[in-house]
C-alpha cells in the first residue's frame, strides 16, 4: 500500500502541490489526469524523490518517510521500493537492452550475474523484446525503448511502478504496443500510478481515476464516476476539452 | 631577493609600447587566416578535385606540427625560394628586403588559415539541413541561401571557436621572438636583462596578455549575444 | 643563409632528432598526468558549486587560459624559486625539467578541467534520474552511468588536448631543455642545414600527432559503440542527428584548438 500524506511542494514562490493526500492499495491501478501544469508529474516524481517534497509523509508498505527530515538512507530505501518509467525512456545509453534491465539487479539488488541475466531475459521476452537483447537504445524504436524501460522497472520488483506519461513521446502508431504491455502487467496485479493523457486507456485499465488541477486533487473515483458523472465543474471542463481525442485512442 | 613591486609597474609601462606589435601580428594573421580558411573550407566541402586534397593536406600538416616549426621553416625556407625565383626571372627583389615581422605575418597567417578552415567548416556544418531546404523551397538561389540563411547562422555557431582562435593567435604571437621581432614577450626579456628581474618583467607581461584575453572574450560574448539572439531560450 | 638545400640531410637528421623523442614524450606524459589531476581538482569545486574554492578555480582557469604558455614557462621558472624562498623552500637547484613539467601540467589542467566539466554536463540529466529511480546511490550513479558516458564524450576533446600539449612542448627549449626542437636548433647551427632540420622536425611531430589521433579514434569507437554512427555522406550539409555525440561535441568548446 502507498500512502501520501499532506504532500506540499513549491518551486520558488510558486506552489505546485498543496497538501496532497492519496492512498493506493496493493494491486490497484490509479491514473492521474489533469491539464499541463496541474502538478501531476511533480507528484509522481515526489513519490520517487526525484523532486524533494517540501513537507508531508510518504509511506510505501510499512516504510515511512517524513519529507521534512528525510535522510539519505531513507531516500535510497524509498527509491528501492519504487520504480519509474520515464516519458523520455531514459534508458542508459551506453548499455544494451539486456544490460539496462540487469544493471540495477547487479548493483542495487546485488544478485548474481547468472540469475540477473536469467530474470532480465525473461522480462524482456515478456515485453516482446526477446530478439533485441543485445541492441543499444540508439538502435531501438521509441516503443521498443519504452518497453525496455518497463522491463527495467519490473526487474526491481518494486511495491509500485510510477509511469510518467509513458506514451507522450511516442509516434502515434507506437503507442498501442506500449499500452498493451502496461495493460498486461496491470492484469497481473502490480500496483501502479500512471500519469497519462490516454483517456481510453484510463477508462479501460484504471481502478481509480484522480483528477488534479492547480496543485490539488479536484476529484477522484472510479473511471465511470469521473468520466460519466463528474461532480466538479473543473473536471467537466477538462473532459469536454479532451473528449474528442479520447474517441480515436484505444 | 624581494619581489620588486615598483619594477613590475615600470616594466608594465615599458611593455605597453610593444602592444601594437603583438596586436598587429594577431590582426594580420587572423584576417589573412580567415580568408585562407574560408577558401580551403569551401574547397574541401564542395570537394573540388585536387584542390580539396591539397587543402586537406595543408590543414593536416599545420594542425599536426607546432607553430614554431612553421615560423622556422618559413624564415629559413622562404628566402631560398624567393631568391631562386627572383634570380630566374631577373627581378631585383631579394629576400633581405623582407622585414623580420614579415616572416611572422606570413608564417602565422599560414598557421591561422588551417585552424580557421576547421572553424569555418564546423560553423557551416552546424547549420541544420532543413534550413537549406527551407531556403530552396521559397525559391532562393544557392548563393542567396548561402548569404542570407547559412552564413548568418554559421557565424553564430562559429563565434566561440573564432574567439578561441583569435586568443590562440594572440598567445601564439609570442613566438615572434624566434625571428627577433620585439613583441610583448621579447620586450619583457629585454626589460629584465638590464637588472635581472625576470620574474617581475614576465609578471607584467602575463598581466597584459591576461587583460587582452579577457577583453577579447568580452567582445566576443557581446557579439555572440547580438548575433545569436534568435537562438536564445527554449531548450531548457 | 645556410648551406644549399639537400634532401638527404632530412633523412640523416631524423634518427638524430628521434634520440630526443624520449624527452619530448616524457614532458607530454608527465604534464598530462599532472594536468588531469589538476583538472579534476579544479573541475570538482565548479561542478559542486563550493563557495570560495569555486572562485579560486575560476581565477586559475582564467589565468592559465588567458596567458601564453611561453610567458607561463618563464614566469614559473624565474618566479617559483623566489616565492618558495619566502616560505623557506630552496628550489634553486631543482632540475629545469621540474619547472617544465609543472608549468605544462598546470596549463593543461586548466583545459582538462573544462573538458571534465563539459563532458559531465553533457550527459543527459534523465540518465541520473533513471539511475536514482532504480535505487542507485549517488556514487553508483556517477561511476556506472555518468562517468562511462562522459568519458566517451570527452575523447575527441582529450585527443585535441594531448596533441596541443605535444606541440606546446616545442617551447621547452627556451628554458634549455634538450628536447626535439632544441636538438633541431643545435643540429641546424652545427650543419647550417636549417631547412632540412626543421623539415625533419615537422615530419616527426606530424607522425606523432597522426598516431595519437588514430589511437584515440580507436578508443572513441570503442567507447561510443552504443551510438549510431553518422555515415559520411557526400552532401554539403549533413543532417544533424538529434543527440548524437558529434552534435554534443559541437557544443563543447574548451578553447584548446592547439594553436601555438
């Protein structure tokens, strides 16, 4: 279970997150929606401590961090319980697909080489890249790179995987293959928090949808509730603006 | 022996007199170098037969050997060449008519030309191919697109390298002592030899060069700001 | 001026000059070692923005890049013994080679510092984030992710740096060190065949520069095997590939073109 409690964050005088509290149960898929600048990506990055929250509390499983007094060892432990899939993939450029997945297993989890390799090969096969093990990222398409990114996140066996707009940088025809992989691991009961603009995907896969705007959570509920019967005016406005897009995505 | 501060001051004033010599070597070599560089860069980029290969060999040779060897080769080699040709053709011109600083001008221009060739080439290569296509798409001729679209952008891209080359030539001008030209460096030696205060004299020389270098950097930064205005912001 | 030109002298001078190649290479190697060490010491406070040290590093960089190496050589040769005498150290009997390697080392250090800083800065920020997200410590992220990529970016700059240093060592003779250029002068004066000696000298420098460059290209190939190589096209304007190392290199300019 992931519990965010009263998370606040500001860049200079600009407050991006205001007392955000959010609980994600084990096995749950939560999709965060919102216009750009609403703070959704910042919130996700705070969970992984890539942004340092100003105040609040982050709990992953039975491990709890008070952001005001987090020590380096706390941050490291928090990061080892979470994994991130980036918008720009961020695959290690000097390592092959296989090495990308193996890297953290060897360095962070300190698993033996043979075991790490076995697990990584299995994961890459799972995301459909069994034939691309020894390719460098520069030789892979965006969709393939992102699938390696997902395999890399899965390898850590984290309590939660954070997806930061995983399909935004992709060519439209490559979005499908990545969403399909995310969908299939969602079915396996892996806990996920996903920031995305793919409405069809959100409706289809999410257990819960959270709508953010202006650094606060405006509304949350089941996809049906939020998409069909939004209560807040801001949510309705946002949905009206993006609905046409939702028609042609999956 | 104590550091003689007052001598640093008086050496500084005496060295100021040698600044014009240093600057004239720098300006001449940079200007001539730019012309040689632009020509050889174009020859290489358009792959003009024979001339392109000669240009490449020239750039490789110069960049692979010390500037001092260029100066010495010119100093000893050029007179033989000139006098030989002169005699053949019956001219009255003899190599002794060339002033010492002439060898520095010629040799340093040849050095600078090779480095400038790379600066020009890198600048032009830095311009996106899409820019050429866009220029052609609105009906510009090759010359028009070069002059109005490519060169301004190439100049902006090349400016930092250009400034470094100018600084390199300024510092390189100290080698002129080898052909008895009295620039700032040689003057420091002369000033110090009267009372053996080499440290103080070279300290003064270093301060002058430091100041000139900072000046060039400032000017280049100022030009860069104006020329590169279109390139500002957006990335991060 | 001098004896008439005779090409055979060029060949007979080559082995004589090569006798002193060891001295030249020793200056290059010693200075390079010092320079890289100094470069790291100067680059770190700048990268981690440590107050005071950062300002001192800035002054060091500005001075060594702002004055000619020839002036620096004289300055250290004449000045260092006097300054150290104030703190009771006697350097008057230190070998000339000490001053030469020290000065070239400090000079190279200024350019090495910029090379290090720029190469590290050129590694995409997302790489570090991905390393952190995977739970690596800052040390692991630096040594396993940033450093290998920075190294690959640095090779071409490093190549220029070494060749520039090699060429700069031709000035060591001004302090009386008998390296290749010094030897060439002696030979020239002795035989009056100046053109031939300097031609032989230039050929040797050219050969070493060429070899160094080729070796470092091999190293670069090896370190950048993960990048798509730009094919050399014949068109005047090659397409700029986004994020390729060569493009990155165009943005890194440590200002050591190797003039002098």
